[in-house]
C-alpha cells in the first residue's frame, strides 16, 4: 500500500500578527513546519510528502527545510492557490498516480503523533475516509445574527475536527473534481467527500494536536514540547 501526505503550508498567518509567517516561526529553535514535516518523514506508514506553500516560498522551503534536514520523502514542493481548497487540489495533482491513501494535514499542526498516522491510514482504507478530531469539552451555542441563542446542540455528539484528514486516493480526487465542477467550496476536506455520499469515520485523536494560529498557541506549543521532552 502506498500512502501520501499533502502538507498545507501556504497560509499568510494574519491572526499571528507577525511579519514572519506562522509556519516559519520557531518553537524551541526549530520552525513549526520543520516539526510537521519531520513527523511524516519518520513514519514508516508514509511513502511520499507533497508540500504546498506560497509560490515565493518554494525555494526557501526546499533549501532551508527539506534539503537542510534531509527529508528524503518529499517528492514535490508546489505553490498553493487563492483558497485552501485550491491549494490542496494543487497538491493532489502532484501525488503519485499509484497512491492508495492520501492524508491532508495543516503545516502548522506540528504535534501529530506516529500512532495516529498509522490508525488513520488503516481507517481510510476500511471506510473510504476518516478525520482526526477530539470531543468538544464546552457547551456549544448556536446564535442568530443578533447574537441571540437559537439552539444548544447535544455536546455528546459534537467533535472538533483536526487534521490529518485521510482518504482513499480515488475518493478524495472524485470529491475535489465534483466540488470544482459545481463551484462548491467547503471549510475542510471531509465536507467534499461527504457530498459524494461517503460516510466519514471520526478517529479520536489528541488535544495536543493543536493548530498554531495565534500568539497564545505558541506558548501552548512550547509547553507541549517541554512535556514531550521531559523538561
């Protein structure tokens, strides 16, 4: 079985309020994107890595991250599009045609663990598609345009979706082709697969698998690394 991962790293990171894009910011002396790529490059369940970044960053990523760290599973660094969905589609076009499973992961989720990569790739083959997520801890409220509460969903049924989101190659390519043909844009990859009538399996992951988007997340990331390294 051949497994590929597309790492989305073309975001501008406006919420970070920094002149440095969040994927290139450092945590304990290493770039966030470096941690992310490293996790997949080390996994025996991943055969190839496609990195999607801004066109102007391609040479920087290749020289300062891929070559510098010897990430031998990276087969391509390509440019993203206007929206995340456009960027992932660009990455899908670079995946080997004999690929069986495709994982799609945020470049700024640096704490993905190897055991989840294994579980997701196996689940994708069984179910067609799966998403890593965690159970919601807080009570969620639905509000109208004036911020009045209109509904309180049952918390036991709610999950916070993360990445990787993982699919059989044929499923996710058909999902993307259908979405673009119909001019549909979703907020995550599983929404596109759901539109094919595929039942997507939720795989319970880790609360440490955070997406670093704000300055507060940097502090949380440092604490996760310190705990991981026994500091």
